[in-house]
C-alpha cells in the first residue's frame, strides 16, 4: 500500500516539475535530485546495492528483516492486502525494501477467495495432489502445472510459493503423503525440478519443504527422527539435493522434527554444512511455521527467516482462535527483541544476522513486489482448469482391467454406487488445501460425458447425503484454522444398500461403478483401521454385493479409488473387473475421471508408491509413528535404506501393486534396449513400440542393481525414467538416458563419500519395478570414490538396522 502511495507522490512531484518547465534541462533535474538525496539513506536498487543497504540498517531493522510479520493476511482476516497469504515479511520503506508475500501450497495456491468489502473473488485452481502429479512420470506436464500455479502466484500479487513438498512416503499412513510425490527420491527430485522450473519461469519463487525427514504428522514438532547417515544421503536428502542442484529453488523450508536429536530448524550441519557447503544452495532458508524452540539457534544454524513471526506458540494460537481472542496485538512478535538482545549480549554475532539478511535480499531483488509488478488479480482460471484436468487424467493409474472392461462404450448405462460419486474429493486438507471455485463430482463428470446414470440410484444417494449433512453430527464446518485451510467435513457412513435396490439397478444398467473415497491432511497421520487404510464393512459389502449381482447378470463392475494414499486392496480386488486409481485429481475431478473411463484419455499413470498386501508388510510398520506408543518421542528408521520398493524387491515380499505399476488400454513392447558403458558414464537407449490397437503413452523405468560388497545394496534402485510421446498403434519412440558415476554410487558412511564398488552392475529396463524387459550387465573393475562430503548428521544412538 505504502509503495503505491509513494509512487503516486513521486508521479505528482514529477508532473509539478514538468509544469514548471524544470524538466526541460534533464541535467539540472538530475543534479537537483542528487543534491536533495545526498542525506538520504541508500536504497535497495539491485544486487549490487545490498551491502550498502545492510550497512545502513539499524539493529532493529535487521532483526525485523529476519522475522516474519505474523499472519496479517490469514486465519479468516479478510482485511489484509492478500487475504489468506500465510506469510508476510517486514518491509523497510526508507531503504526501498518492500514486504514479501508467501502462500501455500503443493496442489495450487492457497489464498482466501474473499476480501472484506470487495465483490471480486480470488479463487485459485486446485490441481491434482503431488502424488498424482508424480504418477504421470511426465516432466513436461508437471512443468506446465508448475507454470500455471506460478502464474496464479504472480497475478494475485504474491512472491513466493510454499511448495513443492519433497518428503518421502516412508509409511503409507503419513497424513501428508498426498502433499508429497513418492517413496522414491529420484522420482521425487525430478518431479520437484519440473515443478520448480514451471513456477519460477514466472519470476516468482518456489520453496522446497520440509527439510528434512518430516515423514509423519504424529508429534511432528518434537519427534526425534533417528536415521542413519546413509539412509539420509541415499533417500531422505536425495530429492532435495537433486532439486537444489538442478532447479535452484529460491527458498528452502526447514522441517518441524528433530533429525538425529537436533531440531531440523536448529541443525547447523543440515542447514549450513549439507545445504550450503555440500550443495552450494544459493537461496534463503525459512523455518516452518512455529518450528523449533530457539530463534537464536535457528539463526546460527542457517535459518535466515523465522516464520510466521508471532510471539505465541501454535497451541496458544489455536486456543486463541477457538476462544476468538485473537487480535492484532498477539501477533506482535518479540523474537525481534530476542534477536536484538542476543546481538547486544554477544550470543548472536551480528555478522550472522547480516549473512542471513544478505541471503534474503539476494532473493528479494528478484521478486515481483520489489519490481513493483502490477498484478492483475485475474489469472486465467479457465486455461488453468484445462491444465488441471489434463494432469488429473494423466495421473490416474489403471490397476486392473480384465477382458477390456474399460474403456466404456459411450452409450453405457451406469449404476453408480458410493457416496464419493457426489462428494468427490479434489485434494487434501490443511495447508495443502486450495480454495478452488468448485469440484466437478464423478457423477456430474460422467453425465457430462454423455453416460446415462441410473437416476433412481443417483437421487437416492443425493437425498441420503443431503439428509445426513443436515444432522448436527455431519454438518460441514470451516476448519478450526479458518476456512482458507479447508472445511471440516465429517465422514458420512457409506449409504446402506438394500438387495432390492442393487437388483433393480443391475437390471436397468449395463455396468456398475463403485466409488471409494478417502481424505487426509496436515496435523494427523492416517490409521490402519476400517474407514481409513482398511475398507469399512459397508464398503466391503457394497463391493461384494454389487459385483455379485452384476456378474450374475453377465455384467461388469469397475471400482474407482478417489484417495490420497494407499489403502488395503488385497481382500477385495479379485471381485471387480477393473480398478481405476484416480487419486485426488484436483477440481476437474469428475471430468478427468470421465476422460479416462470413456477412453478419451488412455491411462498412462504409474504408481509412485507401493500398495502393500497388508499394512504390516511395510518395513516401517513396526517403527511408525514411534515410541512410546501412547505419545511418541522418537522414531527410529530401522528399515534404513530398505524403504518402499527397495524393501519389497530385496526381501521378496509380494506387494499388492508394485512401485512403477500401471496398465494401459493398449500394450507396449520394448524391441530395442542398448546400454553402453564408458569410463565415466552409462548410456541407455530404449525403443518403445505401441503393440496394441489404441494410441497411448508408456513410461520407461531404468533401474540399477549394484553389487553387494562392503556395502549391501537394495535389489534395485530407480536411476532414470522417461515417458514416450503419444504413440499410435505400431508407432515407436526412442528414449535416451545417461547415468553418471554418482548414479552408480552408494553412500559409504565410513569414508563419508559416494562410492562405486567394483563388481557386476545390472541395468534393468522395464515398465515397473517388477516388470523388467531387459537386463544388461557391465563390470566395474575397481572401487571408485566419486564424491566426498562432510561427515555430519550422525545418529546419537545405535540403530538396529535391517540388513540383508
Ligand atoms: C506447514 C507448511 C506450511 C505452513 C504455512 C505449516 O503448518 O507444515 O507446509 O507451508 O504451515 O501454511
């Protein structure tokens, strides 16, 4: 605002000068202005002016620059400049430093759609959740999504997006897994690179979060994550390393949890030694909201900005919200005083504060706010909805499709079962929520595509849901954190189905479609219980009874999974003829589902995460969410490097659906695989042919099997992947990959180095982690140290590691 006013005043002065004829001689004007400004402080004009500006700052100004300004724009406060922006920094007008605006999140921009006294709406597009984006394995498409999100960030007047999130799916019950890409660090890292490139092509920033090992929500702010250096380097840090080295994100958000007994946000080894020294990160680091306990330790560790910047704890804040006692005063942060005092009494060296500010200003000079970008408040929501729909359908994974059940004939009459056909889930809750203008339900999407839905059944679902939603217990309320964090939608039990109703529907329709839904979100992990990881009895009955009846009439049934993370499938998957995993595909959900069901889009998604037969098959099941059980304080990653498919393939445990799995309406084969090993690289070239009769795309996955020597290795590890263009029947595409020595290396804790051990290596090229078409062997004659890194982040206790 001030900036706007100041600009107007400057323009007025200029007009006055012009009217008085003084501008006739430019040099006179320039001289006059130099003279008048000589006593003025230097202004931030570009990178080169940063040092002068820092020298000019008072201690209070410095402390303010390093601390956010609370939540002026969020928690239902519609008065703020950008309602719903969850982070704002202090501007220092006299030095030409504007405030910066930050907002979540991974599936699209999260701001509030409404502002007081303003009839204009500020809706953002809900894109598919990150897990769905990763299921596309399509880097270009994810860049397109990132570009669209970044455009909304810019056009709504924000500077930095608090996404993408890069934590791994260590355990399927992680409450925020939907906000994360995958269980695999390479897929995560590469998807993040594509996403960041898209966002930052708009000249706004992306923030990678939560650095690092924030793999659960239970006691997330204090849980002590005990993890080996090798598992950190090979798995949990790896995606971040790729993103930083290949995409230069403007910011990193440190995580809530402890990493080997020190809070991530207070961990100098993590934020300085790994991030800056080992990886040469150029941007700035901010804390997660209210993370850690000691702002001075955070500053020293390398956290440049402390967020959100109010003096109370999250619990106090939540209580204040509940009691409606929140006012502007409690948002005044005294971390500023704390920092100033620490500098005065010598516990914080002023040079550290200067260093942190330098990092922030280096980014700040690139932002739209600094460049006074005139945002439109009108991003092209229609165009972005199209992108969301395209990504939504490409992220869908066809898990089962016997006897070509799908795609459905366009004249098919459908009996549509399951509450989620009406209350379709576009994404998760919490900071990953998006205030989108609408969600297209699966029922509406299928109808819109021209399918005939059995009307009696549809109406009975509609009236069941409406009736229950009017009951107190099932009323939809805004989230306790304010409506911009989403709604609290109590789960309605699955509508009971009478035999007569099913029978009548079967008679009147050609095919049955059953929709199962699940939602999760920040603050809570999921549970291995009915209604969450397991189906409820009613859901089981619905699948059993509907399939029995349809099959008895020689008709087929499809199950649609509108979920954010794996659920148990082994007990029921034999019953239906087809299963389509749609994930939570964004606001265009119903349209995207119909695109795949109708065959307009041939599914090409592949699982970025393993679907186990049973929860207890997952190696982290016995160490999640930590001990003591009633109130976990620490979680020990005993499965070590054998996480996700690395475990299932090494220990020969059969998953329900493996990592990388996904069917198509057509078939592919890989007629030519060439592998060429030279001294310091391996080149792989794979030709894919569409061997079926429908156009489609295929994902090529390149795995490595490294020899067990001193270091024991997982059976396979993903090292490269790519997706073909849309291939017509008989058409071919050749994809080329290049692995360097680091891609062959494992992390040796003793040497603190990435090491390629001598022995036989196998390149395995396939269409999933278990469907390998071709294996090529090559030898490495001697051990090689590829890269030495700092010996840090050692666990302070012995880990009883799983080994082969
Ligand atoms: C979440 C972050 C988010 C921040 C701001 C925190 O609770 O962990 O991911 O960016 O809030 O909404």
